[in-house]
């Protein structure tokens, strides 16, 4: 016959008191009784993956213990009050702890504060030995990494101390030689009529040779130290990082120049032309085509000046604060990207005006444009955010993990990637709506289904259908396919034109 499992009462009491004193979460909760009829107020204390409960907060021994390993804790809806219930359930918040043990009944608890309820649910959910083991492994890896860094720094510090000691010994020796030379000089000055002996001349020559050799050895040793650092992986990484920053400066200068040409060669002249007596374009069309291009130019001029100031302090390059200033203002790119396709359509519509087309060709013929069209300059801001993301990827690849800017650059990259995804989704959704609207205008009698935002454009093309009597009719419009939110593909009906003459033989 299997005996029951024995527990050490002293250990359980010690752990309960430790949980009551330094537990992760402590407080008074209402616990549902085993007969599912009454609620009893108990004092609960959470320690790691063990949940103790006492009769009250002054109890010295626990009334019970729950092992939470593998359990699931969730909020529970308030039960419907019975007609005979005297307690008010409106201010009670319930949650349950479900165990994965066989024949283990779920623990039902409640509080009088929604914040307290949520904090208990979060604390019990995290009360797992597996989570603690994972966190311990992560911290251990960080500890080993920091330990390697400390050992490396100790080795370098030891080498530097040895070099300093050697330098101090050399300095003391040189001081003694200087003191001896000063004494000899005083003797010579005190006895000017005594001619120097041949021994003194030979000693001076020897000292000059020794001084030359010592200087040569010192320079050679310093050159060796410099060359070792130049060939080190840290120096190579810093060179690549500086090269990325210098390339970023050149790309930013080119981008600012492109924005300057867009604003000064196109936006401002067209804005003045719209104010003339016979305007070739309206102010609304100018605003639709260029939107906030001028604001983007001012923003990047400030960013470029800040980047140049950072380059001036080379080799100390600090760029994170520049991106901290740039990130909150990049939302203006969302409006520009969202409006890009519409601006190109407005530009194409305005080109049908001969006066506007002639004026635009004059602007595009300027030497600054280098035979580039207005559409090309309007496209440049579309690629600036992805270019920043690629630059930050390269910069982080050559930035050490212990670098002071590592976290800030990583945060800027994540924010730019999030902004890029948002802009891509908005452009796709806007382009989908415009395609559906264009197809709806092509249909003779119209189609209200396409105007529903739940329809997604798939493709369109020529289609042939057979007449019930065997005659072939050719479609003269495009057949669009749309995809609704539930995944059903539908073919939008179009009005067919009459059969062209002379097609019977071809159909046969």
C-alpha cells in the first residue's frame, strides 16, 4: 500500500514566514470554500512558485499551500447573484488559478480593487521556476560577458602599469644623469682655465651615443604599441564605423541638395506662376503635388548641419542625440508617402495643359536638374526612411555592445522600422482603394461593391466568354477580380458589347 508523502513542517513554516515577510506579492484575498458556497477572507503571500495563505496577517503558521508550477491564472467574470444573496457583487473582481495536476480543483479568488486583481494575476502568472531559470541563464550569460570584459581590462591595465613603471625608472635614471651633468658643468665653470681631459671628451661621446640609442628604443617601442592597436579588431571596427558615418554625411548632403532643387527650381516658381493673371496651375494643385516638401527640406538641413558638427569633433562621434531630435518629426513623411501616388496623378493631369507642360520643361532644362524630371525629384523622399534603416544596420554591426550609443541607435532603428511598416501599409491600402475606384469608373452601369473598403484588388485582364448559343463574344473592358475580407474571390460583372462583325469564323 502506497504511503502518503511526508513534508517537513519546519521547512514549510519557515518558507511561509519568509513569504509573509519578503514575498513577491502579499495581501488579503477572498477564497471560495471547497463546498462552493461561501467565501472566506484569508491572508495570502506569494514566494517564487509557492502561494501560502494564513487565517489573518498576524498568524504565525500557514493554513495552506499551493504549488503554482505549470498553473494558469486568468481573470474570471463575476457570478450572477442569487435572489437570496446578501453581498454586493458589483465591487468584486474575480480570478482563478487552474492547476494541471489530476483531480486538483481550481482555486477561485476575488478582490475588491481591479488594480489589485490585475497585479495578483500578473504576479501568479510569472511565478514559475521555468521563468526564473530562463532569467538566471540570461543573467549568467551577461555576467560571463562582463567577466570577459573585466579580465581584458585587467590585462590592459597591467600592461599600462608596467609601461608606466618602466617610464618612471627611465625618468629617474635620466634625472640622475642630468644631475651629474649639471655638477660637471659647475666644476668646469668654476675652473675655466683647466682644459678638459681626454677622458671627459670620451665620456661625452659615449653619453651622446647612449642618449641616441635610448631615444631610438623608446620610439620603436611606441611605434610597436601603435601598430598593435591599428591591427586590433577594435580599431578595425571603429574604422568601418567611421566610414559608415562619412558615407552617411555624403548621402545626406546629396539628399539635401536634391530637396533644395525640388523646392527652388519647381515648388517656388510654380507657386509664383499660380499667382499670375493666367495661371497654368492652381494653388491647390501645387499643394497637392508638393505637399510638405519644403518642411522636409528644412528638417534635413538642420539634421545635416548637426551631422557636420559631429564630424568636426572626429574621432569622437556621437550620433544618437541627432536621431532623438529627428525621430519625433519624421511623421511628416507619412503624409508625403501617403500623398505620393495622388501627387503623380495630379501632375499627369496638369501636364495635359500645354502652358504648364511648356513651363515645366523649362524648369527641368536647368543645369541643376541634370536632365532629371520632376517625378524623379518627388520620388527621392520615398527612399529616405529605408536608407536610414540600412545605415543604422551597418552602424550597429560595427558598434560594440558596451558602446555608450548602442541602446540609443537600436531604439532609433526600431522606431524607423515601425514607421516604415506603417507607411507601407497606408500606401498599399490607399493604392488598393484607388484601383478599385478606377475599375468602378470603367464599368458602364457602375458597381457599388467595389466602393466597399473590405474589397481588395487582386488582378485584372482580358477575358473571353461563350454565348449560350455557341457564339463567341469578346470583352472590350477589363475584368477585375476582388477579394473580400472573408477570403471569397468574386468576379465583378461588366456590360458586354455586341459581337463584332466577322468573328464567327474565328470563334469556330
